[in-house]
């Protein structure tokens, strides 16, 4: 498989580590190759910056050091070093448990006191004998163990929990089609072995996925789900330090069902539109979905096999109010497309080009802090498209319409629900959580 499948990806995070190496690479995959080949230390993770195409291989991961936000950075952590559970007898366990099942601290593998070890990092360089972490270098049937710091006890086993064996699920519903939006299986651990938080509780992580607001998303128990159009099913974790993670759901061997609802006209929000219109409502040509020029984006066709991201046709992969596309104009990142409604007659469709579109006049300025702003602006100061308030993709948040019923959090319109200095929104750019909106203050002399 892909070398990146062995890593957990987190956007917008930088971790502090002294032990690192810098490389110049063209993409994440090349950076992963550098991590695999690293000989200066055990590479547990790497950082990749898109803007500078810079690759940093790291000796630590987020479990071992301090993490903080960094807009342009992607953190990839080797899953094997994040797992706090063991598979089988745990020969590949690389977690950080460092005491025996009776609570005695482990002796460091490189030390000779109080016990002279048979298994050392020099003799077994690929066994992960780092620090004093529990390991199983000799494939002991009892699982991971360590030499102890008690002179009277040479070694003992460690209490490492079993990982839920997710990959072998092949029963009905235990594999996923597309991006797993319709997955209804019962896997309830993340790909690094963390237990999932129940959807109906707000501990340890508060979230907006309230069951009554997502009645068709099957948010049962603590099962992995994909209610917000992520790459694949995920869940909030019961670890206070890790908000959420993807789950390891295998892809079904059978091809995805062919939808009979593919439409050549606009029905509802147009999520099933599969027509060939490739021009925006202002006349800009659409950028191809598999292209990153002039606009870089995350809607890559291979990642979203059931969204119909073919050529440069207008589509609605993210539940926008109607189909849209990135444009070939470097000054306009994206725009909606004009798709004929399904209930129009052929004559009406043919005459559409002759009828001027009546756009309601939007309030394009705000007064005070903009808490009363009710216009339809939905673009940030840097030109980014706003995320819908009811959506949790690409950013999860608690500024939801049900929590702020008086803030008019409709669609993806700029608003100020929390008394900030001016209207703002979450953005659809995975690397930018939120920004202020591209709005001017009204010339309100009375207020001044």
C-alpha cells in the first residue's frame, strides 16, 4: 500500500522537538521515505510544510512532546508509535508503557544495572529497545515485557491491553464504500487503538454532533461514523489529549453501488448533479478537480471516489447550497454555477441565458461589532470560502445554530455570534480554522 497509510495525519500542527533533520522534498510521500530511511535516530513522525516544501523528520511524536498550531504544516505520526495496545503477542508494540504488570518501573534496555541484559539495542536494532519501554524482542508468548529495576526480579510482563482487531471485520456493514458516509458497523476504536467517545456525551470533548440534529447519521453508541464528509469514518476519542482520529475501516471488495439518482439538472442542493456544466455564474471557466493550479485545494478525485469530481464539471461535494467549482481565475478562488432546475421546461432552460439573474441586494457593511449583521457575505478577508455553521467539516466547532439561536447562523453567511470585533466565519480551508470576513463598517455617525 501507500507509505503514508502507516502514518496518522494531523493538519495545522507543529510539535517541538530537539532531535530532527531537515530535508527538501516535493511532497509528503518523499518526506515519508526520508523518515523510513532516517539513521540519525528512530523516526516516529515528520512535519511537511506545503508552502516551503520543507520536510522535518522527528524523533518524537505528539504523545512525547509539546504540540501547537501552525497553519501551513501537516504532521504525520507513525501509527505504530502511537498505539498503546498490542496486537497478538505484541512484537510490533512501540508504545510508551514503562512499568511491569505489578507496577515496578522498567530498567533501561541499554543499562546493565541491576540486571545484565541478554537483549540490548545493539544486538537487536530493529526491536525498538528504546528507553525503558515494554517490548517483546524474543516473541515471548506472554507479550511485551522488560527487565525490572528491582534487583530481586529480573524481568516481568507488562499490562498492555489488546487492540480491537478492526482490519479483519468482513461481515455485513463492516467494510466501507466511498468515504464511509453510509458505514453502519460497530468498530469503536481509532486507528491508533484509542477507545471512541460516545456521541451522546460531551466528555472529555465538547462537540456539536447532537443526535437530534443528525437523525440520519446513525450516531449510535461510540461507533465510528462519517457524519460530516471526512475522508473516512472517525470518532472523538476518550483520550483528553487527542480530540479525534480516523478509524481503520477496510474498504469493501465490491465496487460502490451505481446511483440511479445521478442528475443532469438541479434538484435540492445539487449534491447528485452529474452534468457537464463547467462555467461559473459570472462566466469564469472551472479549474479541473485533479489540478492544483491556480488554486490549491483538498477535493482530490482519488480521495472522494463517489463525489463525481470529473474533469472540471460543477459539483457539490461538501453540501453547499448549490454546485460550484474552483475557477481558472487566480483572483477568484471559487464560485457557484448556474444549473437549470429539474422542474424547468426545455423552453425555460433554453431561455435562461437571456434572463438576467435577480440577486437579492445583500447588506455589505456592518454596524458596531456586527452582531446585528444579517447579510449574505460568505468570503473571508483573504478570499477563503466560509464553512456552513451547521457543518463540522473541515473544522469541528461548537458555534452551531442550536447553541446560538439568536445569531442567525444560516448557511455559511458571515456572522458574529460570540461578540468578536467584527463578523467572521470558519473557513473551508483545512489549514485555516477561521478568519474575519471581507466586510466594511457602515458609516454610522450616530454610533460613533
